[in-house]
């Protein structure tokens, strides 16, 4: 279970004052849930995700994962505790092969025969075509994102956080990506936290959290919150309906 209590994140503004990015955010996510975080651009969604992962250090409040206070843990310690993060634009590693990146994520020097292929198949990639490729600019955005998900699967992460996974990928890759999220969710052994404005991803959610102005503006079951946001009751969200990609 992920428990966020009165979380705050402030930065110093140009005038020397304090700028509140996250304001008293409290949120509980039950094990095995798929929760979509959405809301207006600049509302604090990515900051919240990065703070959960430890990429930002909060200025107040606490974060607990499976009963453990991880508020002040390093990124490495959070990863070891089972928290993972999928970047909006995953990094590329020139000179590193896909199989080596997956082995590194799994904490192994070398993968067992077929192990890397199994993870690639789960994210909809033909293993024979990718396992020996370099993780470099020759791969499309959708390919890199699915390889990143494969590394998260290899880590056997209990909490998977994805920041706008639909950004910058083609329609075919997007369809495969949503199938991957559905399959992970059906297995039920991981909790998914996905930042998205895309209707197809929002429809996958058990619960929806709307972050606006650094606060939780709405939080509830998908069937309750979804009609409200698609009616654009939350200004400036920029939701993408089917066929708008």
C-alpha cells in the first residue's frame, strides 16, 4: 500500500520567495490497483510522481510504502524497496544492448536463456528482433518505452510509476502499450500509478486522481470521476479522446 500524507514540495522563486508546487497532498493507493493521475498541465502531477520516486525531496509530509517510511530514502533504496519509475522520455544508452539493460535491472550479471525474451514478449516486442540491439537512437520512442517497461518487470517492482507513457509515440506503439498495462494489471501483483491525459489509459483505471494547483482536486472510482473530467469540468486538462492522436 502507498500512503502519502500531507506531502509538500516548495521551491525558491526568482524573487526569493517560496513557490508551492505540492500543497498538503494526501493519498492512499491500495495494493494491486491501477490509478491514473490526471489534471491541468503544470498542476503538480510529475512533481508528485518524482517525489514518490525520490527524484525530488519533499519539504514536508511523509511517504510510506508497504508500511515503511521511505520519505528520506535514496532513489536506490526506494528501488530496492520495490518502487520503480518510467520516465516520460526514457534515456537511451549508446553501446548498451537491450539484454544487458534488462540484466542490470534484474540485478544479474547475465540473464538465463530466454529470460530477457520473456520480458520483451510481455511488452509486445519480438524478442529476436530486439534482444541484441543497442538502446540508442535507432529505436523509436515507443520501442524505448516498452523496453523500459520490460526492465521494470525484470525488477519485479511492486509499485510502477509511469509519467505520460503515451507522449510522443505512434498509434501502433500506443495500442501495444495499453495492452501491456492491462496485462500487468490483470496479474494483480503490482500497483500501477500512471500520469496520463489519454482517454484510453484513463478508462483502464480503478481510480482516478485529479491534481490541480498542487492539490488533490478529485479522487474516486473511475466510473465516478471519468464522466466529470471528460465533460471538461476541470479546465485546461487537454484530454485526448479516441482518434485524436
